[in-house]
């Protein structure tokens, strides 16, 4: 009974964790611009290079935050402190 209870507890605990992959896993992540761009460019997020679109100017090396995902393109905005 103790073993079964422990396994059930761990299973429920795992199911309640927030997603760490896919579209939901990238939302809110901070990345770095690999080039200057105004509308479309490349960024580095979570160990991967992604195509990104934005509505404002982003400079090379500037930090950006992921606000959405359309297919293989991330929507980002500059991270202002």
C-alpha cells in the first residue's frame, strides 16, 4: 500500500507541473538578439537559434522576451528594465 501510494503521489505531482517544452515552455523566456533587426531577425533562446518577429527595433546583443509563437517563428519584444 505504501509503494502504491508513493507512486500515485509522484504521478499526480508530475501531472501538475507546468509544461517545459513546446509552445507553452517558451512563453516568457528571455533570449538574446543575434543581429540588429526592426521587423524580423534571429535570436538565441534556451540553447537554440530561432527566427523572431517584433514590432520595434532590436539591437544585436539586446535581451528580448518571448510573447508568442507562430509555427517556427517567435514573437518577441525588447526586454526593458
